C-alpha cells in the first residue's frame, strides 16, 4: 500500500520564490545585455585577440560574429540557450549563462569562421576571459 502524500506548502512557496528570483535576475541580465551588446562584442574580440586566445586575420569580423551571437542570444528561447550551453554546463561551479553561451559559440561555431586562424587555450581559459568582460558590463 502506498503512503499518504502531503504537500509541503512552505517548501513549495520557497521553491517558487527562488525560481521567480532566478527568472527576474535572468531578465535583468538580458535587458542589460541588449543595451551594451555591441560594446561587449568589441571588448570581447579585443580581449580574446589581445590575450592570444584567438588568432584571426580580421578582428572586426570577429566582433561582428560575436555581436551576431549576442543578438541571437537575446532572441533565443530558453530551450535553445540550454541546448547551446549543455556541453559546457559543468565547466565551472557557478557559471554565468551569458558567458557560457558566448564561450560555446566561440569553441563550437567561431572556430570554423573564415577569418579565424585558430583558437588557443582551454575552454575554461576562454570562459574566464569572457566571464571577466561580461561581469564588468552586466551585473
């Protein structure tokens, strides 16, 4: 025989508030990203090329690709974002979803772009550079 199932309303309320808070923070981050996407793409390209993690024939082209990726992120559904970051989800203990998305774009898509000669460093090194720039611009 099965036991009685009792709903713990306090627990459900707490979980609901945490989920609501997480969604609210994500919405704020996306709003801030929409305000500074082009500037972030420019800084990321400069930092990645300057730190020799990306070797390219045209830095401006890398900026445009990163800006396009950020535009796609702003319009993407949650499922698409989760799918894109799935291979890197366990890269760091508490990842920033925007940083993970950009890192995934760099290591999976940008590496095949015609202006990119090669991408150096580990996924974690690329994530750390990307995350430093993202957290400077988006809080």
